[in-house]
C-alpha cells in the first residue's frame, strides 16, 4: 500500500512474493504529485513487515 502524508491510501495492490529477493512496480507512480509517501508491505495476516518513507521530487 502507498499512503500520502495525510495517511490516505492512494495505491494498493496484492503481490505474491517468494523467499529471497523480490521486486514490484507501483503502477502510474509517475503520475503521483511531488510529495512525501509511505510504502508499506503487509503479509497475508495483514501484519506490516516492511515500510519505507519516500519523497518524490
């Protein structure tokens, strides 16, 4: 999920990851306005396993 600075979900997608290195692409992210975002990855139990703060310039 991708959240804007107000906490609103602006993108959500489900991916199937495997053990090891995984990559994913956020569709239409080039159309997101400049700003601060939080990207959160959750497991099937909806537990957050990774989050990152992103600044689009």
